[in-house]
């Protein structure tokens, strides 16, 4: 027959194990107490008997056998816990509380002996407590036996044993009750965890474990499970969002591509363009579409990484090297457009980051600065350590800038301002930069540039702020 779940719980089994160990230890202690007490009682009885023997032999040595006989008679009448027997030289009983010696085959000398003594209690019960005594031969050939009953000690030990067994029974009972309560509470707590896990298995990613606030291990487990579910929900939401975004965001490029291909087909049929030219246009549109698709996927991946709280493929490197490489790469492009391109880079800017993603983000900012800054303007790349200890990349240009009310909006996907619609692009550059910063637990800041420069301005300053590597 299968036991109820409460009795199969580990806490209840541990309680039973603890009680078994406690009962064994208590029984061992009880046995030791009994043996030690019995031994102590025997030693005390022997000491009392020795004292009594010394007193009686002293009377015998000083005043003779008759005085000893009178002393034994007096003690027999007045001392109930002592046992006496006086035997003359011929071996006949003279006086005492015993009729015969408990030591059989006595051959003389001083002999100690433990024996049971039958006695009747006031309530009529017959008992046989142990007694301890000594028999000795006097110088005249007489024999003296003196003993003491251990009945009082045995009664005390009996009461002590009953008390200890009763206390152990109470402890075992209370331990069982405590084990049942602990098992029931743990079963309830684990039931909450199991219900949450089953709900998540059924597809309810909103299910969470109720944390009691006690700060124990179950609360820590519940908090850890809730944190894991939060990340799982964020990851699933990011995946759904990525799918929705790809379906939504690529609708317009696909529509535009179809329209251009349709126009190219009409122009080819009318003889305005040749077949190869129409195919080149189709390939160009397909390349732009693939670029947009890859960018949307990259943004979705970065947003998923931000939801998990971990930087994807992070490595430690010097941000100054990255800034120097990009400055060397884009300086010729700036000069080709007639721009003054400069760089100001501090050394020793250690960070933990995904270098390819961070390179793409910084390249997007520099590319935008060069693209939108008119000829004769200036672009400056800077990498430095802030007073707060954070690492900052900044790109400052003297282009038309971004109005303050649009600076948050331009980071969104497919957002293009009116002054940039004449330039090629999909509106995903700054959106990718924002996603990179979000995945790196950093931030992007857009501020006004240096003002008017050679008749152009007010410019724009874009800063990427990251935490320094520990």
C-alpha cells in the first residue's frame, strides 16, 4: 500500500532518523545512569556497613560478647535498613534480624556478598530488593553478619527510569508532531513551486512563485525561479517581437522593391532600359533588402541579449585601439568629401564588450556624421575616460543636427527626419546603435554640436557611454 505523500517527504524521514538516533542515545544515557547509580548505591551501602562493623567490633573488643549481643539487639529494633545476624562459637544463631546467614558454605574470614532479600511493603506487596553485606569471624570464634538493604535506592532508580522513559516518549511524540508539521509546510511550499512549473509547462509564462518574505531557502529558490522565468519571458517576448518586427518592418521595403521592379519591367518593355539594367536594379534592391533584413535580425538579437542581462560574446579589450582603427578607416572618406576629420583618443580604456557589435555601432555614428555634414565642415572622434570612471566614445559634427524634440525618436527603427530623406538609408543605423548600447548596459546620448562652423551647424554630438572593465 502506498503511503500518503506527507510520510514520503524527506523532512519527515529525516525527523524519523533523528528520533531514532535520539532514542538510541537516550537509551544509552539511561543505561549509564542506571549502572552508575546502582554502583554508587552499592559503594555507599558498603561504606555504611563498614562503619557499622567497625562500631560493633569495637564494642566486642572493649566489652565482650554480651555487650555485642545487646548492641545487635538494639540495632535490630531501631535500624530497619540494616540486617544483622550474630552466631556463637558453636554455630548457633544468637540474635539479629536474619534467621540464617545469606552466605552459604561460609569458611571463615571476611566475605562480602550481594543477595536478594524478601520483604513485605505496608500495602501488602512482596518485594525482593538487593542487599549488600559482610560476614566475619570474631576472635572468640563467633560470627557477625552486617548488611544493608538497597530497596530505597532501587525504588529511586525505578522512579528515575520511569521519568526518563516518559520524557523520551514525550520527546518522540513531539518530534513526530514537529516532523509532520514541517513536512506539511514544506509540502505546501513545494506544491507552490510545482504548480508554477506546471503552469509554465502549459504555456503560462506569467506564472510566478509566491515569495513569503521569510528569507529562507525556499524563498531564495522561489526568487531564483522567478528571475529565471522573467528572463525566459523576456527572451520569448523578444523572439515574438523580432518575428513581428521582421514581418512589419520588411513590408515597406518589399513593397518598394516590387514597385521598382514593376517600373523597371514597364521601362524594359517600352525600350527605355535594357534587360541587364533592369536586372542590376533588381539586384541592387535585393541587396538593400538583405541589408535591412540582417540589420533587423541584429537588433532583435541585441534586444534579446539585453533582456537576458548578459553581453553576447563579450571580451576584454582596449577601446582606444577600436577608436584608432575606425579613425584610420574613416579619415580618407572624410577627406574625400572635403571634411576636416580629427581624432582625440586616450589610452588604457579597458572595457568588456562584443567588439564586432560595438565596431558596427561606432561605424554607424561616424558614417552618419560624414554623410550629413556638408563639405567644408568638421567631424571629430573622441575616446576618453569620464570623471565617473565610465568609458565614452563621442562623434561630433557640424552638420544640420537633430532638433531636441526628435533626439529620442531618431533611435527608433525606420525613423528618418525630413532633412535626411534625400540621402540613401533605411532608418536603422541609430536603432542598431541603441540596441548595442542596451545589450551592453550602456547608453546613447544625443546633444547639440559645437554650433555654427564655416556657415554650417549647429551640428550634433553622439556619445556612447559604457562601463569600464573591472
